[in-house]
C-alpha cells in the first residue's frame, strides 16, 4: 500500500530522494544540469509530498506558489524500482488536490526534452504543453506544461 505524507522540504526522506533525483538529472541533462539546478533549491518548498511503501520512502513531489492563481510542480521523483506502480500519479494527484485546497486554479511545470518518461507521464495526467514561462522562456531543451484544476 502506498502511503502519502504531507510535509515540507526539511523532511529527511524528501532530502534523500531529491539527492537521488539530482544524481539522475546530472546524467540526463548533461551540460544543461547546472542551469536547471539553480532553479531547484528545495529550501523554498513548503508543500511537499513523500510517498512510502512499507515505511520506505519511494517517491516525492512538491509545489510552490508561482502566481496568485498558479503553483509550480517541482521535484517529482520515484525510485526506479517502484516505477509503474502508480506512485508518481498518486503524488501528483495529491499535489493537485492540496493546491485546490489552497484555492489555486492551475498547476504549471517544466521538464527537459530528454526526459521522455516524464513527458509521457504528464501528458497521461492531462497536462498540456504551454509556452515556456519565466526562466525557461528561451530554453530550447525545456518543455512546459499546464493543467487547470
């Protein structure tokens, strides 16, 4: 059974999962990693979900306020050995529900063009491509998505 816990960025399980995520992204993003990494400081994340299976942390995700009406989904990650079990979908849905509870109307996010699994995942979860926003506006390796809540 997958258990989801609402927490913040000072949660040790979240910190450890993000370390694994960053190690993965260093490989996938290659030379672009440092550019993306500067926008992924976790200390600003106050809305974090950590997923557990049998009390073992297996996935995470977070959001932060982007505009008065939108949150930005950040730091989505699932351990490779637990992928395909619905963990990421449950985390994402929980983040969306939490955002709605706080009266936000939409979720936005950025992912890299090389992250094929992530792109498929967000499309499967009803996110649609949107023009690149903010710091990703002119970044050719970035894809941005949006979902109305």
